[in-house]
C-alpha cells in the first residue's frame, strides 16, 4: 500500500470520469456511434462494457488516500498499452473508421497517454508503504 499523492488521486479520478462518460456512450448507443465513426458496433459496445468495470476500479483507487501500489501500476501500464494499441489498431487496417472516427481514436489515445503520464508522476510522488 502507498499513501496516494494528490496528483495521483486527481489523475485517477479524471481518468474515471473520462472513461465513465465514454463507457456510457458506448454501451447505451453503440449503434449510433458506429454509424457516426465508421467503427464496428461490437467493438464499441465491448469496449464500453470493459470501461464500466475499469471506471469502477479507477474511481475507487482515486477515492482512496492509500492504495495498492501494484494495482495503481497496473492502471498506469494499462493506459500506456491502450495508447499504443489504439495507434496500432489504426495502422493495422483491422478497422476502417471515417475521418471523425480516426480523430476520436487518436484523441482518446492521446488522453489515455496523458493519464498514464500523470498517474506515473503521481505514483512517484506518493509516499512509501503504509500499513494496510
């Protein structure tokens, strides 16, 4: 367990808000988003369902003054991997989004990368091990 820095808690909560809004949109209206972005409806819906669970975890971590360091590090690494995977998805040709879809994927990749960086810096600013 670590004593979470204010930066870490705020970065986690901001990530939870961003992910939660995305999750709601994708789960409740994947069909409309698919048409708007030129992306597969199943991809959007499944991503939204994943983000529901992710939002709960990250929101919980951000609401705590102490948190399991390994779980926070998993979130940081997960965000970094998500960023790279989003770019790889665009380059792979596995999906063919329209211009708006490409912009949305790149914007969320950048946002996720920023969250990863802020969370990493916040983790480094957090104080060492605390009693559980």
